[in-house]
């Protein structure tokens, strides 16, 4: 995703761009090793992510929420994007766990939007498809983007970029790339956004995540939903084509095997407990992928003459990518001339 966003932006700014990708082509290939961006939910939730991320990540998330609308509007085939807020839900028995999460959100970043408690009537008005949770909160200004649609548009509309598929880069030098066939090619500037492929040059690891894709015609859900649970995080995200994506486990493992029975049952049972209409949904896909994370779980940008490295976006890829790209391009002197107006918090 970082590679496609960089290619799109640099090509729009008039640069000659080559992209090298070990994938066989631009389309997702579920069931095989593919970019984690295709498996992601696309939640743009800087406030909710404060439960397990730093204030710096949240700030980049707010910045990206100001950038995403302009990126989407600049595309001819705009991917689905919205910023109508997201919801936190909790069952009565999990209220204590929910309150601990909410207290962390409130204390983390003064001056940013706060979770707003919703009555049962208010929740029903916002999302009639949701039933069963006794407590609900609205996180204003949060949003979502369709990752598959965005990946397709970024590739298709990076006018003039040269895409080199089935080309694996083994080493990224200052101003040069070395490929798995030992060939070497020079450039004015190279961007290393290989995720777990950057090893051993970076101490990056893969963290397994699992999702369930449910086809539920007429489901009615319009906002991302997080169910606050004492043992695991569960979210429901509406996607194009009457799909609800349910995720996601977070397992310290680089196992790429299919989704386990335990994960699938837990995720689907939790989703059904707050959205009963999913009982008639059909399981479209069980997906597992690896999120690239550095030892401190924080993103990193390294800028030096001839080379820029961006890695470690972990579970925040779609949330912070535009801000990371903006910062990297500004630092190496390639920023667009007209910066986007900063987001104003209420």
C-alpha cells in the first residue's frame, strides 16, 4: 500500500517512477502470500487505536484523515470512503473492561475528540442493524476506506509509473536496488517499503491477523463497529458488495496457514452477538495475513541521501500511510507545493 501510494503521488508530481513488487500482478490473490493491505479492514480510527498505540500514531491518524478525502477526490475511480464516525459497543458483563479502555482514550490526548455515550434510542437511530449491546459510544470524525478499491485505484491511476511484477528486491542501497537474480539497478532515489521483506536490514517481524468476510445482503451497517471485549478486539466493518468484514485476531506468529477454527468461531459469535442479522450471512472468505511490526510496534521513517525507508506500520497501515508519505516526501525535498489544511479538532 505504501508503494502504491508513493507511486501515485510521485507520478502525479511528474517524477519518473519504477515499482518493483514480488507479487505476480496488481490484483489480490487470497489464499496466497499477498500485500497485507488487501487483508486490512481499512478502519481510520485514531481515537480508538489509542487503546494500544502511541499519541504519535494517533496524531498521524488525524493528519491522514485530513489527507484521505483529497486523495480519494483526485481519483477518477474513487474508492469508498467515509468519515461519519465509528462505534464502540459493550455487553453489560463487559462494562468494566470497556470503561478501562475509555479512560485510556480520554487520558491519552487532550484536545482531541472524545467518545460520546449513546442511549439505546440514539444507537438504534444511527445503526438500526445493531442489537444486543447494552452500552454504546460514538467516536466522532473517525472513518473508513475500502482497501481493495483504494489499492486498485492507486495502481490504475499512477499515470506513467512503470510496474515491475514478480521482481523481488533483496537489498536496498543508497540509490540502488539489488534483485534476487543478483542484478543491480541504480536510481536517483529509492524507497524501501517492503514490510517484512526488509529483513535482515531492519528488525521487522510479522504479526498474524485473521478476518472473516461475510456476505450479508441488506445488512444495513454503515459505520465501523468495535466490540469491547476483555479477551480480544473484535470489529465489524461494512464493505462494498453487501460484505461485512469481521476481525481481527492479533497473534505473535508468522504462521501463514489458514484461519483456525477457534478464531473463526470467536469472531463470528462476537459479531452475531451485536448484529443478529448476520445469522443468515454466508461466509465468503477466511483470510490471514501478517502485519509488519518493529520491536517497539512504532512506525519508522529513515531518510538519507539516495534512500528512504518506511516500515513498521503494524496494524495502523491505512490509518497513518498518507501522513507517513507526506512526511517522507517533505523530508527528502519532494513534497507537493500545496499542503493540505490541518484538521481542526472540536
